[in-house]
């Protein structure tokens, strides 16, 4: 159901407890990057904070003008 998905930490790490985040990743092992124009920018920032609090965040980067999925689409552009 939708309610179960919204509360399932395997589907949405933003609802995971610190204990669940620590169990899912080694200490200081997670890298988070997202764009400031990303639809889920606030959610990604919240996740980075939760990972940091759990001790699993290694680095977090926000590219201010990057839109949603830019990192996935960029290899398809010809910059040459």
C-alpha cells in the first residue's frame, strides 16, 4: 500500500532510523550529490543530514544550478 511504502526505510531512506542507516552503510562511506534545482533537493539535504548524524556520511555536495537527473543525462550530451 502507499502508506506502507511511505513508511518503509528500504523504499525511502528519509524515514530510516539512525540504527537502520548505520546498518545499511559503513561509517563514513556514503557520498551524496544533488542539484539545487533538483525536485527533491530539500529531501536530499535532509537525507544528508540524517546520514551525517548516523555517522555514515563521507561527503555531501549541492550543485546550485543542477536540475533533476543531470548526472544521469550528462553522459548523453556531446560537449565537444
